C-alpha cells in the first residue's frame, strides 16, 4: 500500500529513518532522566540528558508528522498518529517549561506523560499482535485500533503512575 502512496521514496526513507533514530534517542535518554539515583548523583548529567531527550522529541515532530500520512490503516490511523505526535511534543514542551519555571512537581508529571508516550510504538505492536493474531481482526483494522489505543493506554498508565506518586 505504501508503494502507491509514497511519491518520493528517498524522502520517505530519510524521514522514517530520522523518526526511528530520534525515537531511539528518546527511549535511551528517558530512563536516565527519570532515574532518581542518577539525578541525585549528578544534576548536571540530568540536565544535559534532559536537553537531549527534549531535542530528540522536538526534532522528531516533523518526521513523525510526515510519516503519519503514510500510515497503515488510512486516514483514521493518520489522525491517530497526528494526535500522538502532537501530544508527545506538547507534553515534552510543558515539562521543559515547567522546569524552567522551577516547578519540579509539574515538570515530573509532564515528563512522565511524555516518557510514556515514547513507548507508543511498542504498545502498537503488542496491540496489533493481539487484535490480528488472537482476535482475528484484519491487519489494517488491528493497526488502526492499535494506533489509537497506544497513546490512550500509555497516557492512562502515566496518569496512574502520577496519581500513585501523589498519594504515596
């Protein structure tokens, strides 16, 4: 299906590779940023790691938007990915500006949401596997359902973690 949609294959390859590379950077820097032990040991490292995390997501916005237009599942998947990209960037920016205003609690909450959204792609493949192979949905329908559920479930999990921290 992508062969019919992609008119400039080299641009699509560049964008998807950039998107994947920057997502990997966010997945590697994210755990380092949320580690209390690392943060306590070196605030300087935490700040530089955080800057890399934020920049990886900031620069991933355009490639993420671009590749969303070629998503399996058509326009419903595209809209789901556009929302995911916007939520990922938005939560990250809110986390960044919260710490600039020295609001550590709000920073932690927004970055928790951002970090959980970083795992949306992994969640997609788990949901697709269940919907397609276990529930026998078509691959296209499974993928579309997974796109929407991935960021919804991940944000719900983030909220659960945030609320658990507040209550404890």
